[in-house]
């Protein structure tokens, strides 16, 4: 009896472990991508709702929770062991094609394989409604996702909605959707537990406690794998806006819930365990159709579809062979299971070689892309270097032109000063020769007036300010735009302060007293809106 209990627990584990490692990360990926997974309420409710959903078959009456035990012709330990081993092998093989092999489909395929062994044929009256559910559920999920995405696009296109308020509403919708999604998935997957009569382990509530304990242990064992897989799926397949992820969450949730309640029989369907991978694929396709922008590659769609389609077929074949080997039901030809196993091994080997060749080709293409990116990066760097060299060359030419002009202006200035001095000297000689009187005084006054005008350097200062305007045109433009109320004198003062001139030199250049410079600085500070603690020069340099 003890051996039978151990085999029953191991069979239960063989089914629950792939569910947690392969299906559960797919369900959590939209929760993670939407940002709802960062909420503590969701983090706490995820394990609680998962356990409640998985354990629901032990507590809820049959009118609320579907039980699949009617699919198994016999509930003896050999049959359950054959189903568990066949399902595990089918999941392992189909996962080579894609990371989403469709765990519930492989398990039910194993159940149909046992039917084939025990009854000599599959009970199509039971199998066809299940297969129809597998076909209808993705179509329904795809349609719901497209509809919800269109509703979100219509909602977001309306004007006058504040972005922060809209994002908050979407996050709230994702949080509630995530809670219902976890519960709906666990409730749907809990149907698989009913394949194993855990009541054989003891009186109630022992079976429920055993089921909860096993799920907890398997969850702890698979936690790292779950986080890794959901991170990959969230980053790769769900790189979209919160509104689109919200449509994906609710479309999957509704589909899971509908195919978990016995009341769905009223529309001609039966409650059926569904693959989260197939529903996520269908939801993404619906979202892509509504957005008119694909989020999945055709290769991913083909591989996922192939893995989901192969899983139940492999489950039937492998379980049939294992049932023959274990002696489940009537004895059959000893050669038939060997032939089937060899055929399956050949198929697996061929699939492995094909996938390996594809991966080698993908790696070769990746190396080629990497080299092309390196060449492109090098060319881009060379182009940037050429632009930088050309820019530096232009800057040097401009600087040389400025220096040349400064030298020419300096030579012209020296010539002008020399000509002015010669003129003054000649006029002074003429005035000295005049006799004392009004005429001599008038001549000297005229010379003094010319010297005074020359001393103010009016022409030179105008040229200085003109050059400053050219050299600091960005500063002067920003200063005029930011502070249009400044006078011409205040802008000149700002330019001199920016260039680091002291109060003494500013007074000399502007031909005013140092006290007047301080007053002008005070007025400029007020117009710029500076307080006593602000540094005027540093503020001007920051403009």
C-alpha cells in the first residue's frame, strides 16, 4: 500500500512540476510587464490564489468545479503512472521545439493514450469536445484581445485626458486583472489534479493538505526558473504599452474562467484545461491585429503552434507504449511498443538535429549581424571623426581669420594714431607761433577738444562692442530673449562682466566712474531677478 501511495504522489508531481515551470511563468509574464507585479498586494495574493485554485476541486461541488476523472477508464496505480510518465516525456520532447509546449494538452493526450490501450480505441465522444475546446479557446481569446485593444485605442484617442490619471486607471485595471488571472489559471489547471485520486492517501482533509504541500514544495523548487522565464517572456513578447497588456490580461482571464465552469456545456463546449502558452500567443495575435503592428515573429508563432500540436500526439503515442510495457490492460504484441518507441526516438532525434541546425544557422546569422554592426559602428565613428576634423579645421580657419583681422586692425590703428599725433603736433607748433590773445586761446581750445574726444576712444569702443556682439552672438541672443527689458548700456555691462573685466576697467571702458558701475550692477541684478546671495557674474556666464 505504501508503494502505491508513493507512486501516486510521484505521478502527481510529474504533472504539477511542468505546470509550475512552464505554464505559470507565462501567466505571470503579463502581470510583470504591466507593473502590477510590483504591488505588494499582488505579490501576496499570487501564492494564496494559486493554492486556492489548485485545491478547489477538493472543496467545491461538481456544479462549480469540473473533474476530469470521467476521462480515465481505470484509476489503478499502473494507469496513473503510465499517464504521468507519458505526459512528462511528451512535455520534455515538445519543449525542444518551443518553451511553451502546452502542458495540459500533453497530459490529456496521455489520458487518451491510456484509453487507446485499455479500450482498444479512443473514446471520441469524450475526446472531440476537448479538442474542439482547444481550438475554440484560442480563437475566443484572440477575438477578446482584439476587441479590448480597440476599446483601449478608442479610449486613449479621446482628447482632454490627463496622462497621469489615465496611467493610474490602467494600472488599477492591471492589478485587478492580474488577481483574477492568477485565480482563473489555477482554477482551470486544478482540473488536472482530479485525474489523480488523492483520497487514496487518507481521509479528508489529508488529500488537500498533501496537494497543497506538494504544490508549495514544487513552487519553492521552481521559483528561480519561474522568475527567469517570466522575465524573458515579459521583455521579449510583451514589450508594449500598459493598455495593450491590460487587454492581454483580461482576454486570457475571461477565456480561462469560461473553460473552467461546467455551465459552458450550455453552448456545446466542455470545461477543458487550457495551455497558458496558447492563450498568450492568441492574445498577442489579437492585439497585433487591432494595433496593425505585429509583436511576434512568424518563427515564434510556428514553433509555438507546432509544440502545442505535437504535445497531445506525443502524449498518446508515448503513453500507449508505456502502458504496453507496464502491462496496463490487455496484453498486446511485444513488438508493437518497441517499434513505436523506436519511431518516436527517430522523430525526436530528427527534431533535435533539425533544431540544432537551426540554432547553428541562427548563431551564424548572429555572428554576421555582429560583424556588420561592428563595420557600421566603425564607419559611423570614422564619419564622426571626419566631421569633427572638418569642424576643427573650420574653427582654426575662423580663429586665424580673426587673428589676421586683429593684426590688420592693429596696424591700421597704429597708422591712425601716428597720423593723429602728427596732426596735433603740427597744430600745436602753429598755435605756439601765434601771439598771445584770443586767437591763440581759441586754437589751443580746439586742440584740447580734439584730444578729449580722442581720449574717449569712441570709435574704438564702438568697434570693440561690435566684435563682442559677433564673438558672443549666442549669449547676446539668449540675453535679449530672456530679458528684453534691458537697456543697451546694461547689455554692454553684462558683456564686460561675462569677459571678466573688473569694476575699474569697466569704468574706464564705459567712461563712467566706479561708483556709477556699482549702481549699474545693482540695477542689472534687479532686472535679472537675483537676490543678494546670487553671484551676478556666475549667473551671466550661465546664460
